[in-house]
C-alpha cells in the first residue's frame, strides 16, 4: 500500500444514516445524515456522550455494518457499494482497535499480532513484521508473553500492533483508552500519534472523554447520531480551552 497523498481525502461520508429498532417497535437514529470529509494523514476524534453514535460510525466506516442510506468512500473505495469478498478485502485494509483489546487469551503476544494474517499468503515475512511491530509499540522481547501476564496498557499495545499488521492507511480506534488509567491512556495516545507519523496513517478515534478527544487535530462531536460540532484543534489553543468549549455545548 502506498502512503496517502497529503491533502487528498482519506475518508468521505455523505448523508450517512443508520437506524436500529429498539425491540418495542420504536427506532433509534444511531447516525443521522452524517456528512464529513477527513484528509489523508489526519488525526480526528469522534466525541459525544455514550449512545451518541460514535461506535456505529466507526463500524460503518470499517464495513462491519452498513448504513441504511448514504455513501462512505474510504481511500477511493466506495465502501457502501462493496459486497462479499470485496467487502472482506476492504476490511483487511483497515486497522481496528477496541476498548477491550480483544486479544486471544491462548495466543502469545507475537501470535496475537500475527493472527489477522495467519490464514493468508503475504509477499512479506509475517513473523519479521510482527516482531518489528512489537518493538514499535515498545514491547520488544515480549514475544512469548500471554495476554493474562500483561497489563492493560501492554495488552492495548499488542492490539495496536495487531491492527497495524496489514499496514493500514486507516486506523479506527473505539475508546482505545477507556479501560486504562490516565497516565497509561496518555502513553497510548502518544504511541498512536507517533505511529501515525511513522506509518502515514489516518486515525479516527472515538472517545466520550473530552481530555482524550482533545489530543486529536480535529474534533467531530455527535449527539443523537448527528454532527453538532466540527472543530479544528490548533497547537496554540490550550486543551483546557477546548474542553471548556466542549462542555459549554452540553
Ligand atoms: N446493534 C444495535 N442494535 C440496536 N441499537 C443499537 C445497536 N448499536 C447501537 N445501537 C444504538 O444506537 C445508538 C448509538 O450507539 P453507539 O454507536 O454504540 O454510540 P456510542 O458509541 O457513541 O456510545 C444508541 O442509542 C445505541 O443504543
Ligand atoms: Mg461506543
């Protein structure tokens, strides 16, 4: 995969809407006419209270779910038009990091990183790449550690390395620091920022925590599935100011 062209759009959502039945005959609008464009190489946070639709958007961008209407274009591919094998191929070009790490407990750290590519033939050396990624997330030498023997922060590092095994141009992270203490959360955000620069990835990170979201370059805020705020965060704007701005919006 070639590096994204800076200035080209990595991701485009046009009027994306998704509704779920509530089981009592009602409906919830998890994504409400969402339209935005994300430039290649950007670090964007989706924020908003629990239930505002952050995960739903990430799942649709990663082709784990399909919108009821609207179009999603990722890296030039119309994701919403994909079916079957083409959809599965696309999913493998996207890295996904979850709140609960989702490591396989019986596998070592190295085998967890390798797991997504084990069934496939690759033109590159899988073990070599997995070992490099282990070092890139600061865990060189921990090849044989089992998840149960690792801290939450270490497990999330392994999950991030696993998400990078296919050299994704797009990394989707859903509350990746939600289970971590704030010092470890900061380490994980630093790691993501560094990996983004090194691998020239686009990162879309969902977090209900404004302190976490404020680490991104741009903040898209959701309420009831709709975009209610879209702000560019500049280096000279203090984080506290951004958080105050967000909390004023309620
Ligand atoms: N699979 C599902 N079935 C029914 N309702 C869902 C499903 N997934 C999400 N929802 C609902 O959609 C809304 C948005 O959820 P979600 O995207 O998980 O929000 P967030 O990640 O911001 O907490 C919520 O009201 C949630 O209950
Ligand atoms: Mg969520």
